[in-house]
């Protein structure tokens, strides 16, 4: 089976009418979640450096660089907006493929603005490009074990396909876009907690659109670049590709966007259920931070390869810190971006609480991103012991959030940045995205 060509055929040939009403509705919810992060991200650590980089580069004003008051070439706008979105650590993911919707929307919205694409084209580009990157992630799970950051690696292919779809490339040119993107696909899991982790999503957006634009102008590559013996799949998995034929056989049955979970907290996905559980225990038992003597959290061998900063030195490390995240849950009324700020990291109360949290790695639980359940034991100063084993968190499949349920997350990102009348307008545009004649209207509504 020629997987590269088959993916290209599906991306180029699928009609908007082939998607279910639920697929369309949930795509709009995910678009709102991602756009909110793109608006909030310019004010996160490291984003100012990216803004200056894009500003220095100059070039044609093709797409909005959010929060920067300027436009840039479409690839550079996607680079900036992708970096901004990831900087919030609000990105929505699906597992076990370990890819994100936030990788795609910065590229899709930038290219859509440049081309004046309508809402149906934007939704179709998202569903199909997500399907490709997710199915690739499922087949290449070994890559994550070997240390690749699959959300950016497979995401480069996804962004190329999104760009190809919006450019309305035929099957051959779309296959070339895949090949060009494959030569740029990368990402390293070890980078979590650093600015280099944040920018990897921006690289995917930039590289994917570069691939699509080159393919549109006749650039070529190997048409079996994914599945060939020396192709991408075998290289990144050391030859341990898992059911590659399933990429095509399982395509759209159902579409993998239905496995995307929406985050409630601006930090690593793998911390979500632990934070939610701790906040619930605090409320149910009427506890304060002083009531806690110690918290022991049992995790599998995978967990500390990502959540690797017990004592964070900056806000990015704090987003990958179990002790700090639980400190926010106990010390703050809500877990918001401000809780990961430098002032909270340095706060003596937070420092003291972090020392109460112990991570216990259970090697016998194996190494896998999903399919395991953490065990949290709260030891109280009054002698009581509370145990919890959270299997999931709010907004995770199959309990997906609806559009209105996601509006507070969006508003939490954009309020104070975008004027209220334009926030309302942006929500209206996303709610009726399939009727939007030019997605540039949405980008102009939130550009500041």
C-alpha cells in the first residue's frame, strides 16, 4: 500500500459534505480553544523573542501576527502564532498518538487569511490534516519512546496537508507537500520545560506551509516518503512501525478529532487529572494548604520523561512540574496562567508546599503515555489519609466539551487583550464558521 499517495488522495478528494454534523461542530469548538491561546500567547515567556524575530525578518504582509499589531509572510505568521499558542500550554491533544489541534490551527488560519478561504474550507482542512497526523502518530508510537516530540514531528506533515488542502492542490502536488514536509519533520521530547519546546509547534506550522507552497509551485519529493524502507516511518521508529496499513484502513472511522481532549489548565496534559483531583479534594473536604502533611503521587515510567521539573526555575518549567501544579491547586482559588508565574515560583508558601509532594515512579506499571491511572495519597495533619485514582479529567473523551462549554476558556484567554465587541464578534464567527465567506474576518477581529 502506498500510504503517502493514499493520504494525499483523501486530503485532496474528500468533500465537506462527507463530514458529520458532530465533526463540524467539534471542529469549531477546537478552533475557538486554539485561537484563544494564539491571542494570549504573545504575553507568555519567550514569545517576545519570537515577535522580535518575525518583525526583523520583514516581508509581505500576508497574515496577522497576533498580539504584534502587524502582518507578515504567511509562513512567518504561522511560526509566530504557533509558538504563541504552545506558549500557553493550553493545547488540546489526542492520545495515544500524542498530537495536537494547536499545531494545525495557526497554519490553517494564517493560510486561510492569506487566501481568503471560507469557513467550510478551513473546517475541512482541519479535520483531514488532523486525521493524517493522528493516524501517523498511532503508527509511530515507538518514536515517542525513542524521544521524538510527535505533536511537532507528525504535525509538520499535518500542516503541509492543511496548506495543500487550502491551496486546493491535486493529489500529486499534495503528495509532494508530504514529501517536502517529511524532510523538515522533527521535535524532541527532552525539550519540555524550555522555550525550544514551545517553538517546536511554530516550526511545524512554518515548515508545513513552506512545503505546501513549494509543492504548489512544482517542487517535488519521493512519493513514498512515509512508508519506504528508508522513509520517515522506519527512521523515526527504528523500524518498529505499528500497523501502518491502519492509517488508510481506519481513516475516518471515525475521524480522530473525536479523540481530542480540551485542557482545563495551562500546563502539561499529563497533569490535568491530578490537578482536577486535588482541587476537588480541597473543596470536598474543606482543606487548606496547611492541612496537608504530604501528597504522594504514584506514576508510571513514562510520566517523569515529560513532567520533569520538581523545582521549577521559570514559568515554562513550572508548567511541567507536578509539585508546583498541586501547589497552585491548593493555594489558589483557580488554576490560571498567573499561578505559573515567577512570583508564585518564588513565593515561600509555594516553595514550602512543593516539598510536600513526592513523585513515586512505578516501573512495574510500564512505559506508556496512556492506559494507566495515577494514584494520589493525601496525608493530612489530623492523621486522615485520602486516596484517589483519577482515570480522566473534564473535557477528555468520550465526555467532549460543547461550543458553549468552551467559551469561558476562550474568554479567559482574550479578555483584557481584545475589546469586548470584537470578542463577541469572534465568537459569532466561530459559532457559524461554516457560513463564513472569508476567515480573514475572524483574524482581523482578534488582531491587536
